C-alpha cells in the first residue's frame, strides 16, 4: 500500500504552530476527570508512595507512547490521527476500524463534556439544572460555531484556555499545599481518619491494575497535536517537541495535585470523595470552596470540549480523503475548517446529548481506545519491516526495545480491560468482523478506480 492521496481534497491551512501543539495536548488531557480520579485511585491503593508512583508511571507510559507517535507522525505526516499509519501498515479494514472508532470516541467525548459543562454551570447557576440537555447543546454548538468561523479563532481560544487552565491548576495546587486552614476546619478534618502513611492495608494485583487504568485514562489525549500535522508549517519538529513537553507539564501537575490532596486530607476522606479537591478547598475557603471547584471544572471541561471539537472533523477529513468516508468530508471553508465534517460531527454530538447514548459508547470505547493504541504501536514495527526506505525524520529512541515496551504495556492494559469487561470485548469483535468485509470492498474499489 502506498502513502499517497488517491482523490482530490480541500486544503488545510498551515496556520498553526508550536504554541498550539502544546495547547491542544494540555487542553485535551487536563479535564474534569482529574478532579474525580484521585479519590477512586486512593481507595484502591491506600499508600502515599504507590499513589504518587502510579501517577508518575502514567507520565512515563505517555512519554514512551510519544516516542512511537513522533516517528509515525513524521513518517506519515497526514491529517486523520491514529488511523493513518495503521491503514498504511495493515490495510483498509484496520484503517476503517481505527478511524471510525477514533471518530466515534471523540464525538462521544464531546457529548459527555458538553453535559459536564452544563452540570458544573448548574452548580454556579442552580436554575439551569432542569435544562441540562439544552445547556449542554448550547456549549457544544457555541464552540462548533467558533471553530466553523475558522481554525485561527478555534486555535486562539484553545491556546488562551489551555494557558489559563494550566496556571489556574498550578495556583490551586499551591493554595492546597501552602495555605493553612483555620483551626476549626483543620480539627474537623483530622478527626475523620488517619493519614495515608498510617494505613497498611494489603494491596491486590487486580486493584493495582484497575487503579492504573484510571490513572492512564487521565492522561488520554497527550497525542492531540498529531491530528493537526498538515496545519503546522514546522510540524515535523514542533509536534514531537510539543508532545514531550506537554506530557512533562501534565505529569508535574498530576503528581503535585495528588501530593497536595494527600497532604491536606486524611485517607478515609480522600478515598470516599468524588471531588476531593472540593473538600480540600472547603477547609480553606468554607462553602465558597465548592463554587471555586465548580468554576475550575467548568474551565477545564470547556477547554477540553473545544480541543475535542477541533479534532473530530480532522478525522473525518482524513477518512474522506482516503476513501473511507464520503469525499465531501474533505471540503475546507475559507477559515481553514473542514466544515462538512464539523457539521456532521456536531449533528451526532447533539443527538447523543439528547439520547444519553454517549454513556453506551463510552462503555464500548473503553476497550476500543486501548485497542487503537495497540494497533498504533504495532504499526511502527510493521512499517519498519514493510517499508524500510520511507523517510523517517524522527526515529523512535531505543528501537525496538522502548517501542516494544509500550506495545507490551498497552497490550497488557487491553487484556486487563477485556478480562474486567468481557462485553466490551464482544462488541469489539463484532466491529472488527463488520470492518473486514467493508475494508476489502473499499480496497477492491480503489484498485478498480486506479486501473481505470
């Protein structure tokens, strides 16, 4: 299989740069999930150093993945994301499966984030609580319109939002670490239970796996910049550097946030809390702490939503250009946005918001998201073997050992996920079975078209 484009397409504009590559990664990763994850992880792993170690390991895992992604994105610098090198390495059927799965995961994520934005806004404005679906749709469509106007507008919003998000999170971590609550609040906290270091509960292997799945899930999206490779004139140098710096910055925030929560709260309180950061801030600011957390979560979720909305049309654009979707998805408006692809993504997004169907998709996409990265990691090895003469501006460090290690880690996570949720594995097999004949048909049609 060749890496050339087989059909005409609209042209994406080269208007993005290094700052955006950083912003899209930070914006995609640091979302409302990090506000909820520390509690469940501490519930499974009641050990301070193991908790911090798992959060650090998540960053190392992401860096190993970035090592693979840097070679693939510079070897196959085409818009579309994870499916592009998978298709080049394994053919139409796998490309179709990975591309459609990736797009559905992003759209479902947009729908869920829109609802999250509406929920947190309702904490600030309680009268909106009975209109969740409509408020969520308002968030989704407002950011869709912003990106419809042009890629520059969406990029500016993303860069400003991600910068504010990172600084805001850093400020909150500093406050929890260094501001001493008043005496009455402190006494109330201390009475609730022991600190993490005082707990000596046995930790099972399965608990470690589940906890790490949640930790690594909080890092999902570190590869966000790869979807915009055709829109950065210096992408082959900017994207690898941006991924590494993004992951380092996120790891620092995640480890520091968990360390601050472990310092501020007793383990029993941390383990049972859905929003431990709210408890920590309430010790300092009283009831106003809940409002602060709602505002933080709204900023995190809306910036993450914009990043996902920017990404979804690039996947359909790539699929359309490669013959895996309607060619009209390659249309690009004057502002540089694949507008038809964006419109189709928005339509499904709104449908999922009102149907609640994104919850089902999330259950299904949990296994498929890990499967995407297993296929993505494997494509590096396949391309090295099948197309050794391809230009590789960046060659994965430590090949084959470090890329092999991340492939092993991702495969182990996939196996663990399927063991915990066999139904997701069954759905995944059904999707693979559907994509194989469709992929063969598309490959046959392509050969006929080229022969003609």
